[in-house]
């Protein structure tokens, strides 16, 4: 019976996602699975069985997809503009951490919650870290990070509309993983899982995401056979991850106050407008066009920003390189530093 209910939920989610696709909403399967899960539990059945293997599979697949973005050409593009990329990344993350202070005061929450909710462009990583940290309010982190996507896809296109560029860049063509003829491609998920188990054993933060990311990067750089995941795999991962978030939000929704909602709005709008101010000043010191630089700095994930770039205009190769750097800077630098800081802080308190 529980399998039937889970299958019914997935069918319902696909229907919701297709409706969202009709209105051209980016990441429709992620939003559709979250919204569909919330509606299904509230209206149809509130007893949903969602095995951990499915929950983890969505995160694991997303890790492989993130890893596919760091290819040799992407690294070369980064090195050509490395100083601007580093400065903009530090400014954006610094702004987010600064905004975490009023967010913490408004919500009367922990430092852990404020930091995890504020770091931009790292939805899955921050939610995973919030799950692992007993002092973090998972509801606030999840809602702040996921609602940021809504603010990004509504506010950012409005801003870029006033700064049009002459041409729109094109994404490079890469094969889907199903089209790769090399039999050794199977090593990516297999060794990714092995690395995840090793990282989990040493209690490395966000191990489920980082294992497949690291292995996919090694594949890209050693074989130079680049790929992306097939659309159905990406949609499947978004559905599983969206159900995971939706179930968490449903469980914790009663704890959300009006003050919390206000804090989420202020934090996300402040981050976007703050980025606009940073770019408006920094554009004086660079030859980049405003739209390309703003989209490069905007606090969204790579997927929705690239979609906005394709519609609004801008140098997609440049925008991709900035966001790819930020993703890996957060994963390889920010996440371990935050984890170490919070661990040391907890030890001092105890």
C-alpha cells in the first residue's frame, strides 16, 4: 500500500511540474515536487513512505551533474578572469554573511541557521549541512534557500531588462551520459559512491554531494570526455530532492512565524539588491557589460541563472565560469571553514 501511495505522489508531482513548465518556470520539477508534496500531504494523504535510498539518490545524482560543469575549458575561462571572479565571489558571500546578522536577530535563531540560510547559490549543500547540524533550524534554512529561487527568477530578469546586451552567448554542446560509448563511464557513479562512503566515515560535511562531485571532476580532467546527465535523470533527481525538502517543510511548517517570513523576504531581497549595488560600483573597474557581470554575481544557482542569461542576454561562458567557481569555492572552502567554526564553537559552549 505504501508503494502505491508513493507512486501516486510521484504521478501527482509530474502533473504539477508539467503545469509549471507551461508557465515557463525554471526548475519546474524541483518546484513541482516541493509544491506537489505539500499539496498531496495536506489534501490527499499525510502518511507518505519515502525510503532513505530514494532520498539519497536524488542528492547523489545532483552531485554528478554539478561535477560535470567543471571541465577543462571552464577552468581555462576562469583563469583568464580569475581576479574578477575571486573578488566578486568574496563580495557576494561577504554580503550574504553580513545579512545573516539581521536575519538571526529577526528570527531569534542560531548562528548555524543564519549562516546556512544565507550562503548564496548553495541550496543543496546548505540544506544537507543543516540536516547534519543539530543546532540548525532546518525549516528556516530550507525555506530561505528554496524561496530565493523564486526571488531570483522574478527580480533578476526585471533588473537585467533595463541593461540589455547586444548578443546572447551559447552553451557548448556536450553529450548526454547515455550517449557516451566509453564503458569506463560506469566508474563515475561507482567510485562516487565509494568516495561518499569514505567521506562519511571521516564525517566530512555534505559527503553525499561531494563524493560524486569529486569523482566527476577527476573524470573530466583525466579523460577529457565531458558529458551532462540526460534530462530525465536531472528531472528524476529534482523530484526526489524536492520530495525530501517538501516532507521536511511539511513536518516543520507549524513552527514558522510571521517574523520568520518577513526575515526570509528581507534576507533574499537584500541579497539581490545588495549584489546590484556591488556590481554597479565594481563595473567602473572592469570592461565587462553590466548584465553579464550582474548575472555572474547574482545569488542564484547555475541552472536558473543560465536560463535567465539566455533570455536576458549576456556572456553565458563568463556567467557559467563565475557560478561554477562560486559553487566549488563554497563546497571546498566555505563549507569546511563553516563546519570547523561551528564545531569549535559548539565545543567551547559545552
